[in-house]
């Protein structure tokens, strides 16, 4: 799958590490297929756990969808907590939001400090603003719901937004304990950590065959070598839909850009991450070197040609939106990097862990949605526990069968 096109930004910020091609037969307890955010977090959380782990990727490390990720980490979701409660019940919905908050705390307190260097990770606040007057009521309901369950959130009125920002909106929720990260650098550092702990890493190693035996599964590479594993984690992102289609998942196209470095922006309070209630929505953040990363304008297409023919037009629309929101930047800002990419989401708003009869002892990690990196942290820890302990108390929220729905029927 041609996951992205254009000129991506993150792979120009960090050299990364290189790994060999698999050139012999291997055996391991756990095989991870994929080295993006999901595979990298799986490798990290399985490293030093008393099991042998191998990770393979058909590309270079983290060069699939992760390089097109914009690196906004939020405990809030594309689907509001109030809407999730109506869909899945209070217990599962609130726990899902709590897990998002805990994932960011885990990154901040455990994961990032253990890496060889900081992955440009920084705790941030987010401004979630009403795209129109009609959205204010649902936004206020969401704010009350977040406060009811103890989530860090404040509410900005129109006058407060106008005081702190160059633009005016009818209202906004300000969420705390969100974060930003360089997703490409982060994945590389996670995998480097895992390799230092004994995980075997191979890139340019494509899987093109599979056989199930009583002792475990055997996967075959395009070079004719075999990998025998007791468990397999398919962390292949949006390409997992090509292996085993999940009817709850869908692939669309999204667009983003990174500007030239513009330094401090007086009308952008506290460099908050920005997003909105409209669907599809635009979103924005700052980078460590003072650029603006701005994205959105999603299109419901899986056609590479159609996605790519819109790239220049989408770039220009995104830049115009920046100028509309921050008029002081007109004439000072340009899109130095811009790209289009496939993006996965689910119809019900939750990521999934898939298990299938034809794929015994295997887990498909689909961290689909606008909060994919956070989902990767959550799901990789759950899968680790399912492999090592046989259970995880939160797995019922994410299994593709959605067992939590039976609890509220």
C-alpha cells in the first residue's frame, strides 16, 4: 500500500538507526510484524520480559504511516466521552478515556525517560474549540462530563479565546496533560531500546507466507527464510486491512503540512495544540524548532491517484486556514513540507485488538483513529499481558467483538 506521498517532515529531523535484513531461519516466542508506532511500543513493552522477541518490517524502520503522523497525543478522542457513554456505557467509556490519560502519563514518567534521548516529547494543553455556534451546546455538555469524571479540563468562553488567540471562536474546552512528540524519532528510540534489551530487529524483511503447526506458527520471508513463533503481533497499521479486513475499520485520506520555523506567535497562547468539533476537523501544533504542523481536510477515498491529485490544493487550503486564524503570519509563513497519507478510523470510534480463527495465537493491533499513538501505548500493553499472563482487565473494551456491549444490553 502506498501509505503517503509528498514531502514528509519528521524523517528530515532525525537520522534514526539501521538494522540488517533477516538472512537465516529464526525461532522466537513473539514475532512482531511492523515497526511503526504500534510495533515499536509492542517491542518496548515486551523487551526484558523473559521472552524472546523478533521484530520485522518490509520497509526501513518507522517509514510507513508513522512518518506521516503529526504527533498530537491527547486523552480526548474523535468521539466525545459523552457520546461514548451513550454508545458503550459509562464503565467502558470512562475507562477508555482514563486509559488515554494513563498512556500519556506512562510515556512521560516511564517510557521517554528510559530512552537514549528525548523524542521531543512535551506535555501540552489542547484547545478543542466549537467550529460553529451550533456546536457550543454539545461542547459544554462534554466539558461537564469530563469534569464529572475527574478529567483535567477547563472551559474558555469566546472572550477568553479572543484574549489569548488571534482568532475568535464561540467556546472551547482546554484539556490538560496532553502531549506532543516527534513520532518518527520516538519509534526509532523505542526500537533501539528494545534492541539493547535483546529484541532482534530486521528491516527490509517482507513476510509473504504463513503455516500453522502444533508447535506454533511459521512465517516465511521473501528471501526464503522462516520465522517460527509461539505468538504473532500484526502491528501493520492500515495495511492490516489487506491481511484480514475488519468491517469496523475504514481507510480514508488525510493531509498535513509543516511550515518554515516562525518562532514565537503572540496570538497562539502557550503553544496549545488545536482542534475543533467539525468533522472532518483541522488540527495544529508547534514543533521543537518553531514550525507549525497543520492538518486535516480528510477525504473518503482509498485511491492513491485521487488522494495525490488533491495534495497541492489541500496544502493551499491548509495554509489559507492558518492565515485566517493567524493573520499576522501572512507573508511570513510557507509550507516547507506537505504530504497526503492514508488514515484509518473505526465506525464506532474505538481502536481494536483482533483475533481470528484462521490466525491462531495472533493479535492484530489496529490503533485506528485520530489518537493512534496513544492507542498504540494502550493496546501494546494489553497484548503484552494477554501473551504473558493470559488476561488484561481492560481488554474487553478493545476486542473486535466489543464484549462491553453485552454488559449494557
